[in-house]
């Protein structure tokens, strides 16, 4: 194949190795290669993950000097009025899984959802966005050592194991990130046909 007809790889702006590994696993079947750019841009405080991803993608594309893909994900717990939502990374770093479980102690509802918001942005342009959601519940205790963040306590609706008990391949079959990345992949393949 001539070099000029090769589809460009996707530059994924993240310092999270788990997200990078999952992005590569999800996009590989589409024939999309993923390279890392270790600089997501400034993360603003916002009411939605989508706003955070859009803003960060503008800064990351300017810093990289090329188009980048940025993801911001959040865990939304119904009984906590959607908290921690777009503050999930901060909440995980400050109170962790145990802190979340303490907040839910005695709660009769443990319904939650994970949301993945993607923004693909070229320098100086407005981002194109994609979202994916998976519903589930919060386990009463952490289970499993796979994944990252709140994965050990999130049980997707379609199963009985937490994300922390699933292999990367299993998680990528049912996750919020898989849903948003697959939407992105279909769009990307149409934008950059071979």
C-alpha cells in the first residue's frame, strides 16, 4: 500500500495507561492504530464530562500540533444525585473506592452509570464529540484487581462481575468507553477512508 493511502493513526491524549490500553484494544478490530500523546490539556471544572473533554481537546491539539482524541469519563451514582460525575478522577484520588462506599452505606439504591465523553479535535477547529454510557450498580465491596479507578465496585447491568474482575477484552465488550470509541471509529473510518 502506498504511504499516501495509509490512514493516519489516532493520537490519544492521555497519561492513563489503562485508558490507552483499552483504546488500543477497542480500536484495533477497526484497523485503527493508537499512539499516545502524554498531554491532555487543561481540565476545567464543568458540569459534564463532555465539556471537560471538549475543552481539553482544544488545548491538547494545539500542544500536539495535530488532531487528537481526548476522553473524560465519569461515574454517576443515582442516590448521590449523579455525584461524583465529572469529578470522578478527583474523588477517586482523594477518597478512593472506600470513600465512595462509605457515602453509600445504608443506601437502598446502588444504581449508577459510567459515561465516556470523547472529543476529536484538530488544531484551531471545534471538536467532534461522541458519548457512550453503561448502566449498572455499585457493589458493596471492591472485587477484582483489573482496570483502574472505580472499576472494582462497578457491576455492569449485563453481568454479575465488577469491571475490576473483567479482563481488558471482556470490559471492552461492554463498557462505556467501548460504546463511545466504537461510535468514534465508525465516524473516523468514514472521514479517513483507505
